[in-house]
């Protein structure tokens, strides 16, 4: 699943200063950078906002093996031309790279003769084919409206004769296209109402579709329509059936529950069979090479609590589910070895995600990777001897990698951030500490370049969103990418990106304990504050010069901190709703929120005390920490999203606390427009500098 970049880091539960001078004109992404160049806000914005879609696409680079188990194909953005992508191949024996064709998302055919890929934007976005050497490109599909919507998947049949794709149309784009087509028949004097009736057909998501296309003839065939989002489409080994994960989000359909299914579909008739059904989310699966079993992520407790699953197996025709692991914060999809003896998967382990392997018959998992990086998009070579993946290091450098199947001898396929190599970067590493109750918590510590040990530094404490999902190497105060923490480091600040137990990384028992005692906000605060104590004790942080802030749930926790602490010099709360009661039915959760109902042990009118006792909005009396509040005007959610922030801002203002609220028009959960990103960066940097220094590097 590839998230909409505007929702990157989106809140899973629901979801005054004088303006400084404007940020300078962004540096072109391909501009030369001298060795030892310090990281500045201008530089980061130049790298990231020139083409944000390209940056987020880079984060999802997925190297794919050719059938010869020697070559890899992948796509990457063109640094010189925003919006343009190139498909390249890499020979693991010679180390040579060859550019094949313009496009993205390459998928080699099982016989090695062709590569499918995507090309075009909007209505022109279609599946194309080229030969394995990049020659003779031709358009394969001609799907009306283009294949640019949400949850698009494409998969070759094992016999290489057909390509299947599943697709969830974008409701706004589809509506606009239909209105444009009908405009010529509508008289100018016929006004049209703008009303949206909640729960009506026009308010609900469009049905997802599955199609197949014959590679030789180009004939397209619709297999079926489904009232759910479809993810991770794949084939059974016999080329007769398809496997897909379907998720029906209760909030999207204005229902009181979610529904997830592992579905087998006849590729000729469209007949479907639900192999596994659950109320949670994330049943992403793959069929074993012998076609007898399916490995998938499974919510064994059948609750709506995102991104925490066991790795499980089930017979290919359905039956008893067997979980192989405890609940994990996992991502991607399980990967069968060609001989069916192991299943690889990606899960959080401390501050970073790592690749693990486990037998489908049970036993202890084995760590394949251990490096200080986020690992994604792992794939095994067809001969089972090598593994490839994408990784993003703690200092922000990103690359595609291949290694032996046990993770040894990792080598770079492509350096995706060559412009970072000349920058003067601070050290970034994992740190661990004990919380108040003895639970070990992990975080990422970034130090200024060349900083001397033993000298306490001003420190920025950064809190990630989610909360489920664990840490990230991307910054969470400004949300401008992996170099954001280096902005603070270049100013002489230490950065502690602190995790906390509600991220799920520390086990399902911690989630259950927080739910049982209704103290998860309090315990997350204890985890974060204990990390700050550890950095002060270690001589890293100056106890009198610390700022705290975060995005989404990180902002929710920031708001909790400013109403329960006085130790921080200032705070930044970026898009975090401080009122759980209101969040249950706001514009993002109209019809109810099944996650909140589970987390708070009931709905707001049933257990209002649980919602109130965990909401910072009702505890703002006595707050003293200067706080900058940031919010978009809610275009992603269908209306204004600012009222709780306005309340918090007013409460601080009326108590004489320094505060400011920024509300960006036509922005959603993440400020996205380049001009607004520049403005936001300027203001946050100025706010932090104004309360910490700025210190000299």
C-alpha cells in the first residue's frame, strides 16, 4: 500500500511571533553542492519541495528481480525534471546500470521477455509494455479516466499471458470528469445544488474494480466490482485464480464496523471466496510457491487497531489460521522463499524497521538486517539466493540494496540521495532508556556535526504521529523529509526523536494495559520525559534549553505535555486534535470511529469520562509553555478542522502565555504547497530559535 503523500504520517486514530523573512528561492534538486555544505532550511526545501511527489515516490522505490536472478529493475525520479521518472536496470554481477525507458513501477514478466510499467498522468496514466532490454514500448491498457486513483495494483499471471490490475477510482476526479462531460448538455440557467447527503450513494466511495488484460491482443476484461478498497493483488501459481486483500473502512461507508478479507477470485468468472475475514485492517497475503498455503498479516484479536499484526498462514482454500509471531508493527507484505521453507517480513525492532525470516511451520524468527535504517519493499530473487530492498538511513541517506539471502554483504544498487553526500551531516544513532516503570524505550538521537562529547546542548524533542507505526527517519516538526533533523543539528541543537509505548513497538500487552487503565496519554508522556531525563543525565541536553513538538499524534502528545509539564522552553503542535470526544465524530470520522471506540472502551456517550481524562483540551488551566499551533483548513476532511486549536490558542492567550496559531488555507493534514512549506519552515525555525538561542554550530 502506498499512502497518499498528503496524508503521510496521518493521525491513525482519527484522525505570537513575528514572521521572519521569507525563505530564499529553493535550490534546484540537481544543483551542485560543495563538500562540507551545512544543512540549512533553504537547502532542505530546495531538495524536497521542488517535487514532493518525486520525494515520496523515492521513499517507495521497489527493486524487482528479473527471472535470471541477476538483474534488478526499478524506477526513480529524475532529479533534473520534476514529475518525470525513469526505469533502470542493474546488473548485480557487473555493477552496471542501464536506463531503459521513461516510466515508473516496473514489473518483469515471469518468462523474462517483457516488463510492464506505468506511464502518463491523470487520464493518460496507463499500463505499458516494453521488451526486457527496454525496446519497443507500447501502451497496453486504455482504461477510461486513467489508472491514477487510490490503491492501484498490477500483477503478471505466472504463465505470462495476462496482467491483472485492481483499482479504486478517485471519487473527486471521476465526479469532475462526469461533470465536464455533461456540461455541454446543461443549460446555463440550471443551478446545481452543492449538498452532500451523508450515507447516500454519492457520499460513499466508488466501487473498486479488478480487470485482466491479454498481453498479446490487448483485450481487456472486467472481472468484477467490489464495495471495498483492494490491495496487494497477486496470482495463484496455476494462473487461474487471483488473491487480493479487501478492506471496507466503516467510517468511509458510514458504518459501525470495519471489514477485512483475504479473497480468492476466479480470473475467468469473477466468482469470489473469502478465505479469512476479520474486523481489523491489514490482511495482506501471498500464496506459497506450491499453491497450498497463504502467508498474510493477521489481526488475531479482530479489533480495529492499525498496523499491528501477526504473521500467519492459512490453507489456500480457507480453514484454520495459524499465527507464527506475536503482534508486530509490520509493513509491506510477507514474502515466500522459492522453496517455500521461509517467510520474510518487515517489522519494527526498536527505532528502526528490519527484515526477518520465519518458518511457515513455526519457530523463532531470524533477523536478516540490523542496520540503523528503515528497511522497506524487500524482495527475494527467483533462485532464492539474494535479497533486495530499499532503505533510508538515520541520517537521511537513501539507497536500494541487494545482499545475500541471509542479509550479508549488502551492496548498493542505486544511491537515491547523491546530493546528500556533500553535506555536513550530524551523527544519527539509536538510543535507549528506561521509562518510569522500567520498560525500555528506543529513540533516534541526532547530534550537531563535530559536536564534542560532554558539552550539554540545547535540544529539540520530536514526537512522531500515528501513534501506531513506530519511528521514522523523516522530521515531524515541519514534515519536510529526512534532512529536517539536520536543520536543527546544523544550528548546534541535539535532536531526540522519542518513541513511546502506544506506538506498538513494545508489544500488544502495553497497548492492552493502556486501554485497561485508560492512562495511555500519561504513560506515553512518561516514556518521552524519561528519554529527556536520560539525555540530561548523559550530558547531551541542557536541561534549561529544551523544546518539544510533533505532528498528528505527536502534536496530541505535545498538547498533553504543555498541560502537564513546565520543563520545556517552547512547543510546536502541528495538526493534533486535543479533544478525543470531538474526534470521534468529526468530519474525518462521520458515522463514528471504531478505533476510538475500542481504545476508550466505548463510545463517547457511553464512557465520556474516558475521553475527557485523556484530552488535553480540558486540562489547559495553568499551562505555561509557549506554544505554536499549526493546522490546515481541512480540505482533506471536507471542512474546517481548526476549532480545538482555536480553543487551545485562546486558553493560552487568556492566561498570558506566549502563543501563536497558524492556519493554512487549502491545506490538509500536512502542509503541501511549496509556498506554504517555505512559510511554515520559516516560522517554525524562528519559533524554535527564539526560545533556544539560536546556538552557534
